[in-house]
C-alpha cells in the first residue's frame, strides 16, 4: 500500500489575547492596544456612561507586555517588552489587563472547532496547534479554508495556517502571512521561501545559538544549509549540530502527538517592586500561599499529583536560584505543597530583596496511575508551617 505524503498543519491564532479583548471592546479595533495590566487597569465607566480606557502613559511599575495588537506592533511594541519601555514608544496606546480565564475559554472553542474537521491535533499552547491532515481526502487549500472558517464561525477570531510536509516547516510557514493568512509549502519551495529567512525563524534556535551563528557569518537559513556537518560539529555539540544540519534543509520526522503527559505545573509572579525578606515578609508569605493555591488548582483541574516540589527566587540583582524536594508519595493539596515549599525555603539565604517568586511541581502522576486513592491523603511531611 502506497504511503501518502505527509501533510502537517500549524494553526496559530492571530494576536490571540488582544483579539479576544477586541471582542469585548470592539470600539478599540484599529487602535494600538497592549495587554499587560492588572485587574485595576480595567476600563472605568465615566459619568456620561462611556468607558474610559487607561493609556500606557498611566502605567507605573515594571510589568512586561503579554501581547499587543498589530497596530501596536507597528509602533515597535512586542511581547516580553517592559511596559515602561513600551510607554515611551506609544504613550497613548490602550492598556488592558490580562484575563486568562477568557483566553482559556476561547482556546477550548477554537480547538474543538478544528477537531470537528481534523481530529488528529497536537496541543502546542493556548493559541496554537499542529494538525495531521495526511489521511483527509480534501486538498490542502480546501482544508485550510475549512479550518479557518470553522474557527471564525465558532470564535469570531481569525487565525493563520500553514500546511507543509512537517512540523518544522509548518511552524515557520504559519508566520509568513499573518494575520488571517494561508501558506502552502512543499519541499521544492524550501530554497525560495525558507532559505532567505533569518535563522531565528527556526523554532529551537534561541538567542544564544542565533548570536553564535551570526558571529560565524550565518544569518539566514540558506547560509546554515550551506554549512557542512563537520564544520557545525566543530562549533556546536554533536547532537545540536546534526539537528542544525537537518532543519536547515527542512528535515523533520517528528509525528503529531495527539496526546502527551505534562511534565510539570508551575506558577510565578514578578513583583511591582523588590520586596525585602523581613520588612515585606507578610506580602511574600501571602504571595507564596497564593502560588501554592494556584498550582494545587491546576493539579486538581487536570487530575495530576506530583512528587517533586520546587521554588524559584529571583533577587534584585537578577541572580536566580532554585531549590526542590522529592517526596516519597505524590501530593495534590495546597497544604502539602506549601509545606514542601517552606522546606525548600529553609535552604535559601534571604539576604537580598526579592524580585520574582515561583512554585513548581514535577514528577507528575495521573490519577489513573495511582495505586489507590489512599495515597492522596496519607502523605506525611515532616515540615513546619512557619511563615516565609
């Protein structure tokens, strides 16, 4: 039986968080909008009944941009940029708070819409998925149109989609015609469509590798494709060099994973100001409890338990440390997580102000894998319940 050529799609929602907010506030369409604020940055109703939106110039603190509309991006504002820096670029841009509950809702909606047409999907994030279209009868253009229309009908949101022979090319392709775009790529299109792109367009080449490649004179994917494997191995690790050699040529045999177990659950927060470990102990303790609560809620929502609990602390000088503990039995409840976290804290010297605090749990075990529900309630932790 002849094996069909692979057709792998990457579907990426367009400016997802911002687009969800524009459904709520359609009067902001066409304006530079930044998603970064806290709950107190919600629009207020003025005396005349009109909504008053805050501007970036109204923001104080050191938060970072979560996302922005394409109009804001045209002004140089991108995700992970500091809000205060963005305010200098576009002080009159609209500021809205993050609403993850709404984003998760629309994420479920668009994925359910896709599954109705193509059930073999890999959940790659809140706003993106891979889809295996290999065994579907329709041609790629028809499928792309059907998928985009289904997402639009269900969510009123647009997406961009690429259909290619593999996940690597699909990920690159979905970004080529944003927003609301369709890209169809075949292997013969690699020299003309892929090789002129910067090497950082390859998912897996980060800032450090990108900088090193640049110093070696390699700035485009085409230049990387010209490099010999032996030469790459002289400058990079053996396995990474092989990977670079293959991805530059569009080679990627990874399957679309329709199900995968999560490796960890984590929550963290960056404070508006550096917190002193003694004078601000009550604030740190309150946030620590909140992080443990959120991690516990995530575990309960997905019916997982974990054995390795850790903390992450970033100090005022940006030095970051982690500590963890592995328990004999998996836990799921907030109290046990908090106790384990406090055990980790006892191994940290808190002699500097704290910028960021995080809680993480790994070594996850699904409920179906637990030997008995008794394990959920009999975990014994010889840990204190002291404040931070």
